[in-house]
C-alpha cells in the first residue's frame, strides 16, 4: 500500500515529464491499441479443456506455502 501511495504522490511530476498531453481516455484518437472485437471472444468450452482449469489443488498449495512462510502482511 505504501508503494501505491508513493506512486500517486509522484504521478503529477512524472506525467509532466512523460507525454503530458497523451490522454487516450479523454481523446480516443490518441489510442494506438487495436479496437476490441466482441466476435474474437469464444466460449471457454471451445478454447480450453475443463481438466486444465481445475485449480483446487493449486489453491491448497498456495495456502500451505503462505502458512509455512508466516504472515507477511502483519509486518506492514
């Protein structure tokens, strides 16, 4: 959280040095990304195998790793 606060406080100075007039969220003509095409989105069943998506064991492993390493958030 402290890194986010630090980045926010320095944003105006950073932006003044890095393309200050580039604001594609206000001026869409500045956007250089390709346009979103909803037709490119396919159902998950067409693109992946359901067995690959089963992450139950991964979640358990992550929990065990966090338990073993201690509570890192308490230090902040």
